[in-house]
C-alpha cells in the first residue's frame, strides 16, 4: 500500500472509468450499513479495509472532494480509525486526511470537519502511538500544524487538553534523523496559540514540564550535523532558560560538553559564525558560567578534566562572538 505523496499509477480518469466511484459508494454503504447495504449480513469493508481503500482514493482530487463533501468522509475516516485493529491504520487515516486537506477546494474545510468531529484528540492519540519514523509522523504533524494555524483558539485548547505538547516532546525524543523538524514545527505553532487557548499555563511552561530540555540536548548531541534543526532547538532552549528552567538544569543535562562538541564541529563554518547560531551557543555558555550555583560545580577544585576543557572551549567561543570574529577554515 502506497504511503508516499507520489502520484498514483492510474490517472483519476482511468480509475473512474474502471468503476472507482461505484466502488467508493459501495464501500461507504457497506461500512456504514446504509443505502444499498442496509440489509447486509456480511461486512466486506471492515474499518482496516475501508481505510486502505480511502487511502487509495485520497490521491484523486475529484473523488476526494466527493467523499469529503457528499459522504461526510472526514467523520468516516475518524470513525474507521477509532475502530481499527491494524497498527498501521493510523498512517492510512492521517495520510488520507492530509491529502484531503492538500486538494480541498475551500481552505480549512477538512480542518473544520476534523474539529467538528472531535478529531484533535484522535490525532494526538495517533501521534502518541507513532514509532518516530518520519513516514509515520509526517501526516499527523502536518494536520496538527494546520489545525493550530487555522483554528488557534478551538484546536489549540483541545490540543493542549489532549496532552499534545507532551506527545510532541515524547515523539521528538524517539524521532529518526529527518523527522526532527516535523515536531519542532508543531511546538512552534503551539507557542503562537492565544491566551484563550492556553489558559493560565503558558505553552513554554508546558514544554519544559514535558522534559523538553533533556530531550533537546539529547538531539543536539546525537545529530550535531543536522544544522537547521539543532539551531531551532537552541533558540527554544534559550527561551526556556531562565524563564522556565535554571542554568543548573543545563549543567545537569550535560549541556557544557554537548555544546562544546557542537561548537568545535561548527566553529569554522561561516554560516554558523554569522547567522546567529554561534550567539545562541555562547548565550547558553554564559548562562552557565555566570550562574552562582553552576560556578561552584565548575570550580577547578571539583570539576572534572572534561568539564575544565569544555570551559576553555566556552570561553573561546564567547570571546569570538563578542569580537564578531569570522574564523577562516584551517588549511
């Protein structure tokens, strides 16, 4: 079964000529027990099979629009997913909804239907069950981002009530290499939610409460070469410290050696030195070096050799940033 965004093998004209619309009508009647299948004794299109068919027709704009607008398609997809038994059905369901949203004639029609049929919690639940594989999470994150942007108040409130922030951070923790930006995008969209959606607890507080700091530094440590994503993470970490977390928390999560290694990897890169990323790293260094509690841990009499070497690197980085040096690549 195709779970990519590639064009289907058959054109829509060929699929319709082969009886695609009639098959769709039959599947809806069979799944719901209405119309031509009102007196059915056997259900051919059980939830998992129904989702596989809808996943197939979702690439055809005319059929997709017909299914969504004439057959209450969004509700049926959500209903089928809730009653499915196949673990992979979450990918079929979220892919179908994403393709519906991509080809919809009126913007936010699909998003409105998802919201109308209590789909936010269902999407968050699917997100929580993901494996971290980008193919698994790409559709959930696209839908959640779109919902948070189109309906920040209503969708935002439901997303937060469903523990969407915690789900995002947890999946970020197990995400594969190319999946990291998907989850960061959801967090950024959540950070833009209005007060009417967030209530008394800010999104930034919820992010820290979900143990983002440890996860974020773990990603920087594991994927230092993923420049754009790690730079994005460093901005978020700078926002969290000291508003929601203490510099000592950074130290406890081994931020000093992680950031020192990151700096050494990128220090001669011109983009790193000029686009503000070096500044993000040095700000975190400065927060730890200037904090009274951290100072006691970084004292030469108690600090490890590794930590002392990291402090040297931190001071070199801070000086380079203050003087706005652009270091040439060693020959």
